[in-house]
C-alpha cells in the first residue's frame, strides 16, 4: 500500500531528525514521509530540507507561507499526498508523543476500516504515567465535553494519531474542513463519522513530548472549546449520501 506519513512541524528542530530516522527505520515498504513546516523560526525547515536531500524519494518537505495553523498544515499535506497517489495517509506529531512503532499497527487495520485512530480512551490505551493528575482530568473532560456536544461514539475524538484510507479523505472533501488549531482533529473525526465511514480505535500510550515546549496554550484550549460548537453547526446535517465522489 502506497503510504504517506504527514507530520506538521513548528519549532521542532530537536525532534525532526530523530523522528525521521525512526520512521524510516520501520519495516514499511512504499512509505514516504512528508514534513509540513510553517516557517519555523528555529530552523526546523532547513533541517527538513537536509533530510529530504539525504533521503531522496523517501522524505519530502512542504514549506507553507502566510496563513499558519495545524489544521491548514494537515489539509495541505493531505492534499499533496493524495495528488501524488497515496493510498493511505498517516497523521502524527513530530514530538514523539505518538510512538512511531505504532504506525504499522494502525495501517494494518485499513483493509477493514476507513480510518484507524490511535486512542487513549479505549481499553489498553493510556497517557504517560508522569502526567500530573490535573492534566489527565483536563484531557479527559475536554474529550467528554466534545463527545457530548457532537453525540459521537468515538472515545478519543480529540486524537491526532490516525491512519486514513485514500477514499475516506477524498470523500470527506478537505476544502470543507475549516478548523485551524487542535480542534481540527475533532472536525475530521466528526465529519468522517457523519458521513458513515467505518472507524476503529486501537489503544496507544500517549507520551509526553521528548524535547521542546507544548503548543497547547490557554488560548488554544479556549479556541478548541468554542470550535466544537462551530463544527456541530457546520456539519450536523451531513449523511453518507454527502460523500464526495472518489
């Protein structure tokens, strides 16, 4: 299966090289890595270019200019991957909070499901043991709050570690996805669910980032909380017949 792993980066200069090395070391034939950099001031984009030169045909870099944001970075990355013939697309963080070793496990289920979610909230899933109790509760509550508003059965609807079938991403219509920040993850999961795509949650351990600072600021959290209502308003009417033609 022709696979592209899409990793958005912003100030991940300490992580992008070891992440690339680890992913390329997996036993995944016909797999490419697409790094989507938002003009990182710490030089992440330059390192990514070096990696693309060192691993021609395996690593590519998309430099985005102008409008920033996790959501648009993923949409642009997905679009490029699809235009290049990817049959499966994996999305994941660059900071090792998503374990590269779990990528083959997610991909292995795509024969039977349209999207596979690395989940903290199904049996066997968890967050890192060193998370503070307040952080654990906040994450759990944010996820529950989102699920209740959207009426979703997905246990980890805020998850950012997913494997998608090509047909699913095309059917969703990425041009209709508007969220910028972390609520992008919710919008993608909700739209896929409304359109009737088959999802599977597989348990993962969500680790703390290895190096660098978290981008989950208070303003990002507020934006995400409000964004859930906007997502419901935009997409609650969707049904399987609204899928885009593949």
